[in-house]
C-alpha cells in the first residue's frame, strides 16, 4: 500500500535513479553516456538516467526531489544535479 504523497512510486523511483546517477557522475565514476549505457544494458531500462532526466525535464526531477527531501533525507539532491539545474535556469 502506497500513501497518497507527491511522487507516487514510479516517479519517486525514477527520480532517485536520476539523482544517484548524478552522484556517480559527480564522483567521476563514469561519463553520463556510459552511465546511461550501463543502466540500459544492466537493467534493461528503455532509457538511462540522464536520458530520463532530459525526457522528464530536470526541473521536474529537481522539484520532486526537493519536496520529498523535506521529509526524508534519502531524497537529498545531488550537488551535481543541483549545479546542472541552476545552470539551466
């Protein structure tokens, strides 16, 4: 049973995957393109996390994470995602 809260299940999950990808990218684990490829091949997702962010809109992802992080610190926005978001404004 899922409570009626912002993000529901699918949006929360995708937002977290995108956020974690930005943490990995910020830590210089790999390039955005390689992270996308790894997620598509490793999990059979139709899009990689950076592709999802582009399709959904980084503003939407950022807004959802911002709302969710007020009640749960695991949704804290990656510094790299925050930086990219601010550059896009």
